[in-house]
């Protein structure tokens, strides 16, 4: 066995992070375990022989045995990754990808497995550290190490790598990735915090990241030789002319492809083109990147002719689709989102059942990115990681402005056109669609994607970036928020350049300006949520019943509840909560719901001493009348309690079918017998 090396990092709450290498998975190029208490992850990294591009694959899986669980369903083994696992893969990928040398042409696969979980720490905040440690002990070129931490604020205190329980009370929840010099990646959600608070938590996270990087450096030290790149300047003037004309995305790509083909045909034979096609295209991309950055830095010229703070033209519409519960069409430049809101019952909640948690989400958002949105052909093979990630960001941006509601709310964003910031268009469209559906959100949320170009001591911050500005820039910082503060963010650094806190502050302030501008445009479309929901929105009513009546409402084999649903054309859900039965009734009309409520109230009726009820005379005997105060609940009204006048025959005062008021005087709960009086409700004659 090779030598086992360990390093530990102390957290402020007394817990320790232990990094270990040399024990497990030794045939991988690099492997490491990260452990906090009894939560443990294994990361491995393997690289292939050299190829002509750089595919990096991050895979994160949570073994059910880690939490002492057996997978549900018919197939008792782990299957395709869950949304939560995919999101963790993306977090790790975004932290690591910019740290590889540009000239690296190897396939790299990093696999991270949750081997043990004890509920005292969420493992997604440790996955980036595990992956970086595995890379750091390998021979793969890597400009690291880096690390990632999950940081929350709860009760004005910061917690690093918190537990699920601590997370419930947090008003800030971020995953932050960074190198020793700079923040690389940020993603999370907040409850309308100020920009200065956001910077404070980033600094706190970076302090912890530096400690974790120091521990990795102690594991092994290595030097990375990075080859210098050479660019061919043949295209420069011609590309510049294309940009001067401010073509739209589609026409710009057509012009660029014509230019590239012209170059290939002029200088190379068909055989040479076939052999060197990748190198030619790579050279072109490098020149294009250099030129775009140079025009921005030196002249402030953007591809579409905008100034650096300028937002693309915005057009938005609500109630765009007539048959849905809420809808909005939001266009910003060449990016367009058609977003719908569907309202349902608790049966429609998104059930989460994995190693870490079991939960029912009553608000969730799905993001779809079809190939036609970028003018491409692509096989549809299920939901992509991009779609999961962008949908999650938009959902986190909105979740804290959603009110408590009996409805399950599903938001779907279909991207119909994309040239940058489609996730931010989703946030804007979703806010409008929610208001169109009559959901009383606290405040509408807008979103913007910010970019940064840095060359030597020069830098320029750009608002509302295009796809190409994202690709060729140094940073992509998505920020969402209301008029009161930030609700979510996602930041990715594209290389290992140092991003200072002063730069981050300037980006946040410029983003605030852009967010409020976009928000103003949205409010002009729909200033406030609609007071009335759409006519086709399902109606929901909730009520509580005593726990011991749950069985009575359901009936043997569910016969009674099925009968109620059939008779009233409603759907009824019963759930036991604490000492009560929580009933949710869903129907197309309030009349249907009212009918179901009346039946349930009859079943669960509990008479109370001293209360007055409207009663129906059911039968008459010599000694009194039997009256019904609720369906199936009868009591005796003795002849002496009918009135103050002495009666020879009860029919002198009452007849079968009469409706009268009676008061419960006494009750034998065991035998369900009641002593009723009508007399006490009638003034005594003088």
C-alpha cells in the first residue's frame, strides 16, 4: 500500500475537515477522501491520452447506503442522477473548469461519491474540495488547488458547511468557490439582502477557502508547465468589419462562417483542411476572442453596438396564453422566454426523496432549452444538466418571494430564442407570470447577467451580456433581486485571473442599476399581482378535523371519501398533522367544494353543550319529539322542554318536518345522548 497522507482543517464550531490520499482508488491518476464527522466523500480523477479537445466530466453520486437507506421503487439500486446530484456536479465543474490550462487536450473524468452521511453537514459543500484534492495529487496540469464551501447566515451568525437543520433558518445560503487569490464561482439564494452584506459573506467564505487550499498544498507540491499560445492575425481586420456592422447573432455567424471558409480554401488543400481543421478553427476562435476583448477594453465597443452599461431592448406581455393559469412572454434583445404558471393541489407537489432529505416542494420551476432557440439541430435525450442548473437558479431566485399558499405552483420556462442570459429572462418572465396568475408575491424579481473583461491593468464591466461576451469574457455574474435586495446569484470565473473585492463591488453596483431598470420595464407591463385568479384556476379549500375522525371520512377501503368525491366532483386529500386531520378539497367551482365541506362537516359533527342548533323534527312520541341537529345526529326534546305552556299533545306545538331552534343542555358523550331544550330560548310569559 502506498503512503497515506492526511491533512486536517479546523472549523470555527470545533468540527474538523480531514483530507486523506493514498488509501483508496490508487489506480486512478489521483484520489482523495474528505471527511467531516461521519460524512465522507471519495473523489477520483482519471485522464485519457491526448486528443484534439478538452472534455471535462464531473460526476457526483450519493450512495443510498451512505444514509442507511434502500432505494425505493421496483429496481433496488441507484439509477440516473437526481436533480440535486446534477446541481452538485455543476457546482464542482464551474469551480474547476477555469483552472485548467487552455492548451490541455485530454479527456478528464472526475467522479465523486458520497460514501457516508450523518446529517451534521451537507456534502455538496465538500465536493469541490474533494475533487480539487484529487486533482492536486495527480499529474494532470491544473492551476489549483481551489476549494468550495457552503456558507449560510442564521441569526446574524455565519456557518461554514452547515447541517440541513441549520439551513432551515438561514437568510443567506451560498456555495462559494475560489482560488487562493480570487473568488471563482458563487451560487445561492438570499432573502433580499444588501450588496454590502453580500460582499461580507463572500469575504468570510474566502477566508475558509484559503485554509482549505493551504491544507491541499501540504498534501503535495507540483509545478505545472503551461505552453504559450500563438495566434494567427490573418482575420483581424475582416472580423472587425463584421462587428462594425452590428449584425444580429444569426447573420453575424453566417458572415463569420463565410470568412472562415474563405480562409481555408485560399491557403489549404482539401486534404490539409481535413487534417488541420481543428487547428484552423482554434486559431480563429483565439483571434476572435482577442479582438472582441481589445475592442471592449480600448474603445468600449460591443458586438451589438451597445455601451457597456446599456441593456438590450425589452418587450414583455402577460396573459399571453389564454388557457393557462398564468403566463408571460419576456424578450430582451435576442433572448426570449415564454413562461407559464400552473396551480395544483398538494398531490402535485414535487417529491424529493434522496439520501440527504425527504421533502415535498410546493413551488418548483422547470427550464427548457430546445435546440431551435439557438438555430441548432440536437437530439433530445432528456433534461440536460444546463436545464437543471438554470432552472434551479431561477427557482432559488423566486422561492423566497412566494407567499404561503394552499396551491402547488409549477413554473415552466420555455426558451424560444437565446443569445445570453436566458436564465435571467426566465426570472423576469416567471415574476410576471406569477403575478398574472394572481399569486401575491412579495415583490417582483428581475435578473441580469454581468460580464468583465480584464487586460493588464485595464478592465471594463459590461451589463446584460451576450452569449459571445460570456464565452470570451473573464466572468459571468448572474444576479437577481427585488427593489429591496438580492435574492440569488451565480458567478463563474473563466480563467485564473484575480478578481478583487473592489471589482466585485463595482459589478454589484452596476448590476443593481441594471436590475432596477429591468424591473421598471416589468412593472409597466403589470404593476401588481392580479386580485382575481383566472376562471379555470382550480379552487382549493382547507380545513382541520379531529384526528379520530380521519377514518370516518375515509371509510372502509376508502369508500366514503370516494363517494364524496364522486358526488361533489372534487378531489380530496387527507393528511395527518399533529393532533388533527388536514383536509384539502380541490374543485372546479366553489359550489362543488361547499357541497363536499357540508358532507365532511356532517360526518365530523361534534355537538357542544350550551350551543344552539337549527333542528328538524324527525318523529313525535307521547313523551317528546326526536329532532335532528345534524345529519345522523338526533336528540330527544322532552315534552316539558318544548315550551312554557303545558301540552296535552305535542302536535299542539310541533309537527314532523318543522325546523326549530334547540339548545343542548346536557350530553352523555359515551352513549351520544343529548338533553335538548327549546323552552330556554323562548321568553318566559308573565
